[in-house]
């Protein structure tokens, strides 16, 4: 037993030492990293020109998404229940608002949003559906909305408490 343990220990040590490549000077790795950083700075990628960057200076004419409520609590629900809520927002900015995407923090939460441009002063909606199948206890889910707004990402959230299967109290036999 001791011999097997000692052999395994020595073999793992040899493999670990052999995996280190000490022939290359450290400067090569640093130069490669600097070259990649310089190239990324020289050639920034633009995913969507309609979406404002978080590093851009505030645009006074940019659309602004103002929600009537930023979070909603469904309260207690039964296991397996599917619940829905509609969040309403107003474009309080000075140009049309376009929602690029809405992403939920969990696959059990599905957002659906107004696809048409929302004029200044007009209202839009985001419908959020939550499926409690396979979940239990308190649940907090966040939806990130990306658009041509300032800031480019706005967050809303839902909350619920999924009751245990014996919601009417423990079952005694």
C-alpha cells in the first residue's frame, strides 16, 4: 500500500515538473499579451451601432427607459405554476427607443418586449413569464434590457416564494 502511494506521488510530481516549460523566456509571453492588447485597442469591435456604450459620454438626446416599477413580487405560488407580469415603461428621452435584447438570469424566466421603436413620451411593455417547475423556496430573477438608451442596460426583477408540496402543512401519518 505504501509502495503504491509513493509511486503515485512520484509519478504525479514528475508529470507536474515535466509540464512546466522553462525553456522560453518570460518576455515572450508578456510581448504576446501586449501585442494582443494593442491590436484590440487599435481595432475595437462594434456589436451594434444602435446600442450605446457604457463608456460613452452621456447623450442628452438619448432615449431613457423609465419604468413604473423596477421589481414585482408574485408572492406565494404553488410548485409548477407559471406566472406572468407586464412591466410598463415610458421613453422619457428625446429620441426613439429601440430595445435590442432582454436577457433573464435563468432559463425559467422568459421576457418578451415591444419590438417597434418607442417614440419620446410613448409607452412600451416587457412581459415576463416565470415557470416554477423544479424550483422551490424564494426565487429572485433579474432581466437585463439592452437598448439604445443611456445607460445601455436597464435591469428589472421578479420575486416569488414557491411553496413546498405540502403547502397546507406537514402531512402526518
